[in-house]
C-alpha cells in the first residue's frame, strides 16, 4: 500500500463550478512552497491543458518566468464536476519516482467537498532532493500543509466567484 496525504475542504458552489475553478484558475490559487519546487527555476504559473474532446491527452504544466514549460504530469482522468487524476513529479524525479494527485468533487447540500489525495511519496527515497532528507511521515505532513493552503485559497476564489447555474 502506498502512502498518501488526504486533504478536504468544503466550498460554497456546485461540483462543476468547483472543478472549473480548480482546473481553470490553478495558476491563481496554487500555494507555492519552497520545499516542493517543480524545477530549480520555479515558481512559475501552474496551468491545466485539458484533454481533447475524446478524452485523450492533457497535462498539468508549470509555465516558468523564462518562458519554458515544465510538464508536472499527464492527466489520467478528467471527469468534469466529479474527479480529476493527474501525475505529479518534480524535475529531479527519476523514472522510478512517481506521485499522483486524485481530486474528487462531491456535493454536500449547497456546497461541494473538494478532496485531494496525493500519493506515491514513498517511491521517492528519503535522501532524494525532493524529500529534503525528511522521513516519509514529515514529507507527507509538509505536502498536506501545502495542499491545505492551496485549498483555502481555492475556497476564497469560489466565494469571490458569482454562483451561476451550470449548463451541465
């Protein structure tokens, strides 16, 4: 069984609206961390490139200040308003290192519970630069703190976004 970090928050909008803000505005709400930089040139601006209409392709990237683009990971599942799964890696990861983020959008009354599950840090050795020598439990704790900060910023964006009925 792989280790994982699970962080959830309720936001005051529909699952489709929460999904759209999560994916379309990630560059605005993502909380960068000095501990978990994607590249030595980070931070840049995160952006989802959605899959094509057939569901193929798509990726999460960081657009760097120097104009280059770093692929954080491929989109593995894109179910608007329900679920998003994306690969998550830093530039220093080898082919044997892989983490994954699984995000669920669940209606809870008039709100949506956004749950992020980030797994796979146990594939990255403790001595690896990305882990800073931290034991797995501390790596997961710090990653959870970063996700919590990001989801709080996401919630602020959903509060500031006028609620409109979805056409889906």
